C-alpha cells in the first residue's frame, strides 16, 4: 500500500520542446506524467486510503485551458509562450486534483492541490532567457525550498482528510483557486483527453460518462505510451521514501514511516 503520492515534478521551458510522444514538454512533465503515474498507483493508494498531493502554483491563475482545443494545448501545436504553457500546466494540476477527489473520494482516496510558495529552486536554471536570468538574481530573496516541503507535510500528515480533500491551498492556508479550476466540465474534458492521449484507463466516472465497459479504454500501444510519458519525467527521478530536492527531503523527513512515492 502507498499512503502518500506527491506529484511534484515540474519544469519551465522558455522555448517549445516536444516529448517522445509529441506532447508539449511542459504539459508532459507537469501534468501528463502525474496523470499516468497516479493511475498506475491507484490500487495501492486506495488500499491504504491514501492521499495524492499535487504541487501547483498560484501561476495557475494565468492559465487558460479554454483558449484552444485541449488536444492542441497538450500537444503544443498552437503558438507557444513559455509562461502561458507553465500556467496552463499548473491549472491542469488543480483541475486534476479536484477531479480526482470527485471520482475517487468514495473509494477513500484524498486529493488536494497547493501552491508551495515562491521558492528558491532549480526550475529557473534550465533556461537562458531574460526571465530566467532575472529570477536567478532574485533567488536569494525567495523562501527556502524547505518551506514548500513543510506545506506539503501539513497536507500529508497533519490534517484530517475532511480538511484537505478536494481543496486548494496557498502554502498552509486554504485558498480559492482560479475560476476555471472549479469548472467540472473542463475537468472532465481534461481527464478524458489526458486518458485518451496517454492510453491509460481513466479511473472513476464523470457526471456524464456511461457505466459501460471501461471508462476511457486503453488504445493500441498504450503500455509503450505510458512508459514514454513516465520517461518524460526523465531527470525528475522517482524514488521511494526520499527525493533529491529540498521540498522532497522535507516531506520524506516529516512523514516518518509512511510508505511514500514522491516525484521530483
């Protein structure tokens, strides 16, 4: 059984890049990788009545997943802007967390999303564009990564499930997310499209989905697609019980004997 899954992998790309599957890289790492990994671990998570914490950002408020067809946004065929792609992926994190709560809450799973704060992390180190260079200058004035780890810990071990499930947090305080984050039709569309593109069988059912065979099905070659998408997490290593970043170390240290699978 797995008590806690923290979906923490995240990148910012100044220029358009594609994953092996042809997905826009920001979405591949920040959303689709989380979507696939969570589904692959759902049996173990529900067995433990576990929690899934999705690390988002207040930058999700600039996201807009209605500006173009979702497939076009996920595959990056529309004109690319790095900050917009990042904001879209962070909005997808919140939509996914809240929809996971709606679909799997009856099975005992708890899901939430949070903004961990403006932290001094390595996310700006992979680009040489003016914004990244400016953010590096301001890194000494940002909060330590351990601050974000403490915020995740609170949702992971300090709070009753009823106080966490289906909610969005700004560091350690519950907050109201952007309007699109509460759009259930958009959440269901994102869920269905993510399942179709990645080849996973989507868990649970949306309000308008049938109770026939399967929920989204597994397309031909789905196993290979899932493997490639998880590889898109690439250098964002997946390890039991620890992470190679300060946020992850803070979570692993505070969660003690819990069975953890954390991604960074």
